[in-house]
C-alpha cells in the first residue's frame, strides 16, 4: 500500500465511508485520499462502489458513516450545488450541459455577470474565453454547444468546473467517446491542471489510459477498499486480479474439459470485420451449433456492444454477417429474431423486463411477437408455457400472474431467459445472465446452458466472472478497450490465460 | 459570397420568410392589402393573442404546456367588466387585481406541477376548466365596458395618430411593449436563461445547480400573468368582457409558438418568432377575408398545415445536426 | 394455481377501480340525499326514462371516445383530435344522407371510413414520423374542424332520415340506442384487447417500449393501430352526436370532448405515461364526468359553471394517484405523533 502522505499535500481525505441501500451495502468503510497535484484513478468492476463513492462526495447521496475532510476542513455536502461551492466539480461521461445553448453560456450558466439585473453578454464571452484558455482551447464561444464534438464539449465542461474555482476535479469516464487524438488533448490539459496543484480523480475502465495518466490508483471491489497503489509499481496482471478478485491461479487440477465440439461443422454464425465507431473495432467472430463461445473482458471493453451489433439493435458500420452460410443484414431485433437469434440484455431493468406486466406476459411476449397480433396464444397455452418454464428454471414466484417488477433480480433474469427459450431460438446471446443471481440459481443456469448446447443451440456467453466463462465456454474471445485482443480455445481456456490476455502480457509474471 | 446562417436561426428565418411571402402575396393579389389600415388592424386585432402567446412561449420553452390561456383571458375580461361596470371600481384598480390574480393562478398551477410531479398537460387542463367556469360564476353574459377611462383615454387619447384618419390603437402599443419586455426577460435575465436551460435538458440543469423548482413555478406564474394581461388588452379591443369568449385561444397561441420556431419539447426558440407567428395567423385570416370566396374554415386548415410543415422542418434540422456531429 | 391467478388479476383491477367507483358512488349518494327525484325511473312507451338514464345516454359519446383514448394513452400517447374527428364524421354522414341514391349502410361506412383515415393520419405522424403525440394530434385538432366545415360548406346540415335519427335517439330493449353502441364497442374493444395479442402489445409498448422492441414487438405498428382505433371510436361518437341534434354542426360537435375523454381515462386508472389499461375504469370515469354534469344540471347550476367541479375532480384524482403526494401526506401524518 502507498506510504502516508505528508499532510500538507493532502487535498481530500475520505475515511471509513459507508453507504447502504435497502438490500445492498454499496460502500463499507472505504478510505480514499487525493493529494494536491495528483491524478488519482478510481477503478473497480460493476457494483464495486465507484459511482456511489463519488455521489457521496458530491452530495448526491448522504453518507451513513465516515468522515470527509477537504483541505483540512471537514465537509458534509447536502447537494451537488453545495459540493460545487466547496470546490468539488464533476464532469460526467454524458457531458451534463445544455446542448442548445452557446459554449459561453454553458460555462457561465447560473452565475452570469449582471448589471441592474440584466445579463452582460460581452462579459460572459470574455469570461468564457478566459476559462477555455485554461484548458488550452480557443474556439468560437458563441456557437451552440451541440455543434462541438464530444471531446470539445468535455473541455467546456472542465472549463466550467474551473470557472467555479474547483480544487478537486472528478472526471467520470471522460474518454469513452473520444478517439486517440482527443484523448491525448484531454490528457495534456489534465497534466497542466495537475501541474497547477489541482487534485484530479479519474474514473475509467481503460487500463492503458489509466497507466498513462494516473499517479496513483485506488481499487474497490464489492463496496470495499482493496487498496491504494502507485501506478508505476503496479504490474497490470496484478491490477486485473485485484479488480476481479482472483489471486494468481497456479496450474491447478485441470477443470472438467468440456466435450470437444464436433469436427467439420460449418459455423452457424460467421461474422467478419464487424465494427462500429465508438463501440467496437472491426473484429471476426464465429459460433457453431452446439457450441458455447465466451466473450471475456473488463467492464467497458465492448462486450455488450458486440451483442447489440449481433442482435440488430445497433447498425454495424463495417463487416459482413453470415447465418448458416447466407449473408444477412441485421438491421433490427425483429430481423435477428427471425433468423432465430435471442438476446438477454445486461441491463435487464431498462431493456429486458416489462416491469408492470406479469411473469406469464413477460415470458410469452417474444413468442407472441413472432406469431403476430392476430394468432394469439390462448390463455391456457400461455399458462402452460409459463408454468413449464417456472418449474424448469425454478423461478421463485407466487404464481405466473405475479408482477415481474416485484420479483427479485435473479428471478427477473430467469423470466427473461424463459422468454427467449420459449421461442426455441438457434442462437442465444446471454449478456451477464447470472448477474445478481444467488449461487444455487447460478448453478441451475449453467446446467441449463450445457443442456441447451447439447441440444444444438449456439450460445454466445458474455460475463465478467472469468470462472464462469471458463466453466461454460469451449472457446473464448477476449476484448480490451473496445477491440478484440485474443481468441482462446481448448486448453487455453483458463482464467490465468484470459487475465494475461486482457492485461496484455506487458509486465511479465 | 454565400451567406451562412447559424443553424439556430434557421427556423426563425423560415418564419420571417413565410411572413414576408404571405404579405407580399396579399399585396400583389389584392388592392388595398398593402395599405396602412390593413397593417394597423393586423396588429391591433391580434394584439391580445400576441400577448397571450408570449407567455405561452416561456412555458413551452421550459418544456411545459399551458392549456388555460383562453379561459384565463375570458375570465379576466369578465372580471374587469364586472368590477368596473357593476361594482364601480376604477379600471386601473380592476386591471391590477386581475393581473395579480393571473400571476397567482399561474403560480398555483406551477406549484402543483413541480411539487407533486403532476403532468403540466393535466394541471393546465384543470386550470382551463376552473377559470372558464369561474368566469361564468362572476357574470353569465358578456358585459360592455362604458367607463370614461376606456372610452376616452384608451380609445382616443392613447391611440397614436398616423397619416390621415388612421390611428395606431393602444392594443398594438401594448403588444409591442409586451414583446420588448419578453425579449428582455428571455435574453437578459437569469430567469430567462434558466428557462432555456430547464427546457433544454432538465437533468443537466439540475446537476449544474440551477434553481429548477423556482424557475418552474415562476414560468407558469409569468404565463398566467400574460394571459391576464391579454385579457386586459382584450377589454381594450372589444370594449367588453365575455366569459364565453376566446374558446380555443390556447391552440392559436401554441400554433403561433410552433410556427415561430420554438420546439414543443422546449429549450429552443425565440419570443420574436412567436410574435411573427401571431402575425402570420392574422395574415392568413386577412388573406381569406380579402379573398371573399374562401370561407373562414380554410384558416384552420391552413394553420394546421403550417404547424405540420414547421414541425417537420424542426425534425429535419435536428436530425441533420445530430448526423453532422456524429460524423465528426 | 387457477384461483391464485384470478385472485391476483381481480385484486389489481379492483384497486384501480376503487377511486372512480367511490367518487361516482359518493356523487350518487349526494344526489340521493339532496336531489329529489334523481333516482326516479319510469317507463314510457316501453322505454326507460330518468336522470340515471340521461347520464348513460349523454355520457355515451365520451364513453365511446374514452374506449379509443384508453388504448392510445396506454401506449404512452394522447389523441387531441377526437373532437374534430367527431365533427368530420357527422359532416360526412349528414351530407351523404341528404344526397339522393346513397344507401344507408354506405352513409355509415363512409362516415366511419373518414374517421379511420383521420386516425391513420395521426398514426402515421406518430408512428412513422415519430412526432410527439400532443403535437401530431394537435394539428388535426385544429385543421380537422376546418375540414369538417369544408365538407358542410360552413352550414349546419340538418337531416330527418329516421334511420340516422335512430342512432342517437332510438331505443333498443328499453335502453337508449347509444348505450347499446357503447356496450357493443366495449365488447369489441375487450375482445380486441384480450382475445388477440393487441392488448398485450399495447401494454408492453406503453410500459417499456425499448424492452418490447428488443422482444420483437413492432412498436410503431402498435401505436399506429391505436390511433386508427381511436379514430374509429371518434367516428361512432360523431354519428351519435350528429344524430342527437339531428344535424351536423362542425363548429360545436365534440367541442372539448377530447379533454373529457382524457380525463375519463386517467380517472379510470390508466396512467398518462402508459402501460396497463382499464377499459371498464375509463367507462366509469366517463360516467363520473357525465354524472357530475347531470347533477349540476339537476340542481339548476348553469352548464357553464359545471367545469369548475370537474377541474377540482381532475386535480384531486391526479393528486391521489401521484406517489409524491401520497408520500408527502404520509410523511405529514407520521410526523405528528412525534
């Protein structure tokens, strides 16, 4: 762990921060320290607590326990506005500014210089130009914000933060929508601000960028502090294993090798060079019937983006897709469904379940949509199907008419699975299917996947739990930073190899 | 040399173009269309709609909607007429009371919308019913106003003489004054800019620390005030109050706002555009009157088609600008 | 399992119906106590008459509109044009019935077809061009009356054809014919919603459009169909309205009825944001509104003042349905003992 910092260099100190919500302890006695003139990265997988920590810091949430000291003074901000006044500014991934207003106005909004109550526009323009100069930007401040690229918009957001006299700048996933040049420009500004003594918190999923810009990194996992490290002395593989929670796995007893796939079978799905700007770099992919292909990588590496392209939710800009040898254009989910595809999304609340409808209605929805509105499944048939899957997947519900929104997360996921299984698909894309499911149910789902595979289904299995990916898949495609970095098969499919592929073999063992 | 207009002014330019084209067409097609008298009555007749539409513009810019406009105008008119005619109150006092009531009524609707998250559509609908009914509670029939203030001051003293026998009616002056004030509020006060921000992206505006609740309540109060002011102007124009009048005025106001280039989703638009929209509505009516053969219902069809055209234009422009940003 | 299923459905359904039914019951109780003769029913020439029948009869138009509006609102949209579409349908019927050589079924079909076309226009704007429903239907609301006046050439067209007059004024089995139409349309709508998958799709799209699309539901088609259906209902209401007064008055037919219809649907339990819809609830809501109006009339309150209690009812029901309101009231109540 890092050595104790001399106190005059400490800008922000959070000690023992805890925050709980009904059913989940988001933060458990987390410490977080940022020094003056430092870029400090905050990393962790889903549910690690990064965004909760920041929201506690900026007053969106109130902490349950712990202490926050800024510049030697204890603080307890009750709202983002108060936090901003204290000198804490956040720039979010979705640039929270007003797109139709001008750049200058966005920088000064809420604090416009006035005379006799009337706004002085020239003063605003001057102040905006000065603020932008601090981030090395010289653009026309009168143009609407929406006409600027996302990269520029982020700079404007940073300029606004500086104009509010921020002492600590929090950048929440700032590089997700930027290309390489824009990232460099952002980093040079960040370095300049660091040189001026600001503290900068940098939240990102991109390992390469983190190593390039951050001085120290704090790793969170499952709401707890794993540790604070200097990036210079932290090997990548170690960082990855800290985040995922796996210690180095020596060659242990080889896991049960999954049955070898039948030789010579043409792939059911064959994809060449599929890609979309900002989502995933062009890559190849193939899945055969009766095969489970795993997609592994850290959060933000592009896994869900691949799934969305394959299911027709997003249009691919490059690449060619063949199903059973036939070229197809997957321009919509309906098209994909007609090819026999099925997809359980990662964000099941927003994209998966219909919360106010019953389990029965949720389960038969895709099947019914495929049949059309006029060939309605009779109520008895619907109940049959619903009951069948409730039993098969062991969905814990008082009955098929239970409102799905009231079911636990795990059972909601099972309802989603049931929906797609009811359509008897040929390709099943599962994005984090076991997230939020208890251990027993997880085992059931994994058994089910193997059973489906044995029946001849092609399955794309996306998960951030390496253990699971290894257990379930016969081949694994590894993604990092929105690009494919490796494809493993047979004996190579083990956690250590996957982690090394993600980390990029750079720092050796 | 090509003239490049910043995209945000394109709808405004389109509205101006339509206004000019309609006016020119009228002048070419009919004698006397281009006369001063026609111009004066165009502004004077539509002044009360104009004032109401200015208030509606702010509400729509903030991302809301106000269906109570017509009802409040009618209520205000009969309130003033009754106070002056039956209760012996001086017109100025009656007007002051009416304006205050309008603002309070609007603030009340705004509070319901903000504090309880009720949809603006429903709350202002209820407001419309309420104000309409209350107008009839005050007085069942229309009531003329014969106070000296109205007959002499408004009609004669305050009308600006132009050439010949033509006067610019006081109603037109009210409209211009309201327009200037509205532009001032929209572009030179923090409240006005907060309205634009609120309509542009409410979530971002909250994160930026802007006073969202206060802005919402104030914007509906402003709209209520403008509707009441429109009622006052209406009494100048009709020299009477009528609880059954102005049915559907809110639709004309909304149409003016949309034709004037303001997005119904909020965040984009100009008060000046609404003023032009009001004049366009008036021009269409005048053109049809001059035509003589076409009946007045063509106004409604024309207005409907114009609104559609402008909405499609807005959709087209925003889709185009989204594509150009993505391509960068 | 079967009892559990029907238990759950009935519980949710009842919970939503409680408020409008209670309000209606309250209103009727008020009349029972304070309005003499309100519940008086008599039979004349084989037909039932009385204030209760008046409520059913006059409320028929809003009930028809509310049926179509329920589906539209359930998808998260709204249809402001139904009043204007009523005027169009009435205008078409009046013109054709007076034209020589047009068979009666053709008159009815033409009027309904015109209404359906209007609905399709709305559906195309909302589903096809993705224009906001308020805006899209506002256009037809404004232009539609102009179109209706175009059809009638600005006149009020009267007619005397007994068959058309029967639509709005006749009686069937003792009840006014409009009530029969309402019951028939309720049956049709219920069949459409529950016996086909349309109801499921409408509720899914309204509750979570993204998830529905990912499940393969064509949200655009679903929305389009709801507007077409709303147009059809408006067409029927327009025929009843014209028949009631034996003429087509394009200026006044259906004026403000769209607002009553929306109010009826919201009071009846369907949320403005879409999702689950309650057809019977909408009908009860429409009855409540009509009962309010009839009560006012029976107590010699001017029809012009009736909107005031309507407004109070809207706000009260919306507040009760608003979670924020219930939370704040609960918070107030809980704080007192401390």
